[in-house]
C-alpha cells in the first residue's frame, strides 16, 4: 500500500524540508503538496529549488500536487479570492488557467505524476456554460501537463458539477482522454455514498483523497473517526485497475486547531488499512 499524506493538514504554515523529513521518518512513501502560496510558493524559484534538492536526496516522493484554489497568498485565508477553471467570465478563467500552469511548471524541477484538480467550486451546480468553460481550460491544461509528464486527475466534489457521474460524462463528451480521476472519500460520503460513487469512477481513478466525516460536513477527519464504512471502502479500492502496489492512499486531513494530530495516529490508520487488506487475501 502506498502511504501518502497531503500537506493540506499543514496549509496554515510554511512547507519546510523539516516537515518533509518528519513524514519520511514516519515511513510515508509520498506526499501531495497543496498549492497555496502561503504554504508553498510554487512561483518562487528559490522555494522550488530548495524542495527539489531535498527530494533528490531522500526516498519520499512527490506523489502529486493539488492545483491552487485561490489567487491570493497572504496568511489571512478568509481574504482570498477563489479561482475556477469553469468560471464563466473569460478573464477570470484565463487567470485561473495561468495560475495552474505555474504550479505545473514545478514538475520541470521536481517530477510528479498527478495534479489533483477541481472542476469547479464546492457545491457548484452543473450547467452547459460552466462545462464548456472547463473544457476550454482543460484542453489547454491537459496538453501543458502532459508535456511535463503530469496527468490531471479531476476530483469529485460536493454539488452536481463535481459529481462522479458528471466527471465521467465530461471526459466522454469532451474526449479529453488524457484526464483521469481522484476519488475523495469524504465528499462521496456526503453525497451519493462512497461505494456507489467509487463504482462510477473506478476505472479512471489513479489517486485518492482519504478522510472521514459523519455525512454532513466536510470535516476531513482521520479514518474511523466518522461514519464511513472503511472495510467496504477498502474492498472497493482493491478492484481499481491502479498501478502496481494498489491504489495510492492519500490521507487528506484538516487542521482544526482542536488538537495536535501526531504522525503516529496516521501511521496507525495505514497499519489498520494494511491489516484489513491482508485479511482479505487469506
């Protein structure tokens, strides 16, 4: 099992080589870097160079990057302006595409296979205008990514625009066959349910966002702290035609400030997942 952690958990602090070292020492195989310029300034040659040098000397891999979701980079997150590749206003949409291209350019210095991308904002409803805007954006971005060895993986999000069926139909209708999918367990649990949602996306899923909730809020809890049926989820994951080693398990947790989340708790979750997988093969 590929043990990967998203730095979304640490998005309110600077991404440092010290933090990456802690993840490596805990036995993680990879990391997904959340592209927030207050956390990791992907536009900064110095920051990119520092991380590139670190990754070259360590076993921890850059599994993926999460596309930027806002333009601003101050520490006051509430002041940030969302960006969307399905924005109906052309100037704002082109600005979003340009920002995502800057994140993709990191692959020229630190190779990574996947960019996780939202089709639109959370709870956004699907309509032909938004889908056409997203198609225009992704026609350009998919080619830009491919030239850098990156595959764009669209993530299921709450609302009809990011629903599993919408994503599948979008790829079929646009014939953007280089696109793949990122399956988010927490978002699926709040909508149609984890197992049916995964079944809709299964053959195109290449990466995941794994977290728990109680079916109402996007809490990004540790698995087993909410109400997701994890044995059923892992059984479904095992059926995915993923790369050797199985579907990557990317823990995407949130810092609520309520308590520190020690690495040993994440390690315990991975251990439980692997124990359940081993039990199924006996």
